């Protein structure tokens, strides 16, 4: 479970996040929607540890992440645009983080299949190039 309590962030005099409270259950899929500049990316960066909140707490599975380094948080971000490697297949893009983490081939193959199923893409899409996907599929 991920719990965000009272998160606040500003850049200079511009308040971007003000008192954000959110609880996300394990396995829950969440999408942040809003206009440009409303703090969606800032909140994701705070969760991942790429940005520090001015106030509030981010707690994952009971652990306050305030002093947990980025590389040990086990969070990843993927944005719809420019986040995919154009020279890799869909499956290779999905597998990239696992490969960098040293996962074995069987684990990677299983997770790629699981992720494709999770987002309702057929298993055959693993071999497609990213250019064969629609914007939403990317």
C-alpha cells in the first residue's frame, strides 16, 4: 500500500501541490489526470524520490520513504511520449528495467507477458516495434 499524506511542494512562489492525501492499495492501477502544470509529474517524481516534498509524507508498505534513496525505492515512471526506446521491441522496452536489475530470462519473460495482459495487449505485441502501436498503446 502507498499512502501519501499532506504532501506539499512549491517552486519559488508557485505552489504546485498543496495538502495531497492519497491511498493506493497494492495492485491498484491509478491514473493522474489534469491540466498542464497542475502537479501530476511533480507528485510522481516525489513518489519515486526524484523530487523532495516541502511537507507531508510518502509511506510505502509502512515505510516512510523520506530518506530512502531513489535506487532502492523500486518505483519506475513511464511517460507516454518519448519514454520508449525506438530501437527495441515492445517486449524489450517492458523488460528493460528488469534486465538492468539482473532478473533472469524466465522471470523477465513471465513479467513481460503479465504486463501485456495487465494493459490488455495481446502477447504477440511483445515482438512489435513501438511504431506499430497507437499513441494510447504506447
